[in-house]
C-alpha cells in the first residue's frame, strides 16, 4: 500500500476575504505563494515518486512547489477539485447567511444532508474523489505520493 501525503493549497484572496471558492479558479495570493514554497521545502526530503493535484491553479502552483525538489511532473486530476458550491461561489459568508439561512444552518450542523444550490453535495464529492483516488493508489504499489 502506498504512503499518501495530503496537502492543502496555499491561501488565496478569497480565503482571506472569507468567500466560498470551491471550483472557482482563484489563484494563490502572495501569502499563499510563500506557504506553497514552505511546504515544498518542508517535504523536499521525503522520497516521493509522484505528485497529483486538482487542476485548479492554486492547487497546481502548490503542487509544483513540492514537485520542483524532485524534478517530478505534477499530474492534474479533475476529480480532486474542491466542492462545487454552486450559487454560493464568490459570496462572502455573511451573504450566504443572509440569502440561504436555513441551508447554511443545515450545512453547519449536518453538511452531509446539503446539496449546494446549483452545485454539489458531499456525496457527489465523495464519489468523484474516491473514484480518482482509487485509480491513483492502484497505479502505485509501495511508493510515496502527494496529493
């Protein structure tokens, strides 16, 4: 069984502003770029054979900082994208609270029961992530990989 290291992307302007970003391709801000460099540096001595990433630029840039220490190519995987927040994407948390109070309350207490308006449910995300994750794992036996 391969060892897998999961890494979250660095900070974006929307993270800093408290906006829902999900599948929106919001790039890293300067702090996020520095975080990506630091995680790349922190993982440089791990014997990693492969690096996979969501194709979103914030994720790819973070993954490339990890891959550059080992001359590896980052493999983009569509199924690793974040949840599609649908109508919530780009909204501030207080805007979601104002426009979708009942749904946001349910999201906070029982997120598995929510389908984002025009977006995905956690079950949708699980299905696509697990499918691609299993394919990645099956292509590596005893190697360390980063996602």
